C-alpha cells in the first residue's frame, strides 16, 4: 500500500452541544459528524477499551483472511488493524447508517479502489456480510439490534470464522439487580457530566435512546456466545456497565 492509501485519520468535531434531532435516536448526519468525540466523552476508558480490542484482534488476525467490523460507523475500529496488516488481510466494514457509511467510504476511498477494504450497507436483522474471517468485531453494535436477532447474528458470525479466529463483542450491560444497576447508571451519568455534557444533553440523549439501545446483563451475553458454538469465551475488559468479550473458535 502507498502512504496515501494507508492514511486513516478523519477530521473530528466536538459533540458538546449536540442534541438528538428527533425523539427517537438515529445515527444521522449530525451524529456522524461528531461521533468519534461523542464516544470518547460517553464511553468510560474509551482509549483503554479500543487498545485492548485492537491488541486481541491483532494477535488473532490471520493473513489471507477477512477482518469484519459489524457496525463500523466511521471506521475507527478497523483503522489500527489496517495500519498493521495492510493488504495481507481484507477488511469488510458494515453499517446500516448511510451517513456513517459515507464517512467511512471517504476515509478509505483509496483502499476501496485498491480492493483492500469493502464498505457495505448491511442490516444485521436480515443480512450478514459474507467472508472467511479470522476476526469479526462488534463494538457497541448488538445493543442497538432487537434482542430477538442477536443470537442469530452471533451464530452467523461463528459460521464464518476460521479455526482459531475470534468474535470480539463490546456492549453496554445491565446490572444483575435493580439497585446495583441504578448505582452503575448514576456513576456512568456522572462520568458523562464530568466530560462536559450538560444535564439537558444527558437527559435528552438518554430519553431518545430508550427502546433503541437495549442492553442485556453480562451473563446473558456470555451465555449467547457459549451457546453459539465458541470454544472459549473470556471477558477481557469491564468498567461499571460496559464490558467486552473475546470468543474463540
């Protein structure tokens, strides 16, 4: 790959002051513009989580296979893997949001032309990207998919992962009891306020996400992964009500 093709850093805008345009949350153009900053202000230990996901993915990725990102948004999860493996792997970035796909296609335009990256629209409720994958990533994606589809999506991922490959799942999770869940949520909302969001911004976003972002508890996610046929499942990162697992074939 040329130096230009390997360039993967998009512009980042501040998410402070951003309000959902509609009562129900959508990944629209306004969200796409500020999404990277929004994640950094909204996800605890965001850089730690990203680094952990990347380190595990790079250890399990195999040259000559696909690396698939479900819910790629602006393409941030794939960026360090593309930088490390280049054209030794093929990368498939999937999303259902057209604004996100547009940003991702612009970001990787040279690599798309070179046949290294494939950015495609994919509604996981009805479709799954084809490939022979060593790593499939789902970073804060399944939580936006109706619960009744999640087991099938994980099973579809398992069917396309080569021996020794992995599915990496990052999700927001519920606490196991109502009182502990309230405490975790209070700590999380304080984290967002400490990162600059106003009470109105926090309340509006929380209201718009009701029924759109639907977490499970950590045990339910673990069980889904095990029952979908993965040989070994391990939680490798957790902060309050966010967690990440690696499931190996």
